[in-house]
């Protein structure tokens, strides 16, 4: 029958519509993250901020572990550490279990940047959520929960959560 779709084609088309909406939403979320970061620390890049967030969530880690957590090569992680260290946001401390290794941790300044950027993001997101009616908010909560579960992301507040608080 011309113009009819098979069940598989319908699923593929529905999936493409969802992906399109997710791409649009992700642009908004990245814009919020970028604006929030620029309002606090204009010279800090999103990858550098991500490193601070991971350090904040994980506690002191080695350079090799940081590279793994960020999914970058160690030389890239080292360059990021050097820039953050020069900016006074990350410090290197001796590993008490292995004298040949140093650990990375955020300084009080780095920790404060994470807190301020997170609060800025929360404020911007709250303004958007407040524009939604109650039913839309509930639908969004359900959809986002299912999406993050399908992607393997732990729920907010999970202990040791690496990521974007």
C-alpha cells in the first residue's frame, strides 16, 4: 500500500524525532552551562570545568585516573592540569600510598568555581522549568528519568557521582 509505513519504519521515524528533540535540548543545556561558566570564570573552558567537577566528586585522583574519567589521553589531561594549577584551581599533592605519584585535587578557589557555576546553572534551569505547566513538568521528569536510566547515568545525589553536579 503506497504511503504506509512498516512498524520498523515507524519506530525509526519516531526515534529520529526523539533524537532531533534531544539535540535541540542539548544545545540549550550546553548554552546554559557555557553562560553559567562565563559568568563565574571567563577564561575557564568547559573541559577544564568538567575536570574540576570530576575532582570535586571523586576526591584526589592521579593524572592517569583523571585521563580515564575524562576519556582523554594523559597528555591532554596534563595540559589541563597545568592550566588549572597555574590559575590556582587545582593542586598536586603527594600520594600517601605511593611516593612516586602525585594526586590532583581542587583548591578552595576551584571548589568555589564549581559551586558558583552549579548555582548559576540551577537558577537558569529553574526559570525554564517554571515556565512549564505542572503536567509538562511531570512528563519531563518521567521522560528524563527513563532517558538517563537507559543511558546508564546514576540518579542525582548518587554517592561518588562523577559529572556535572
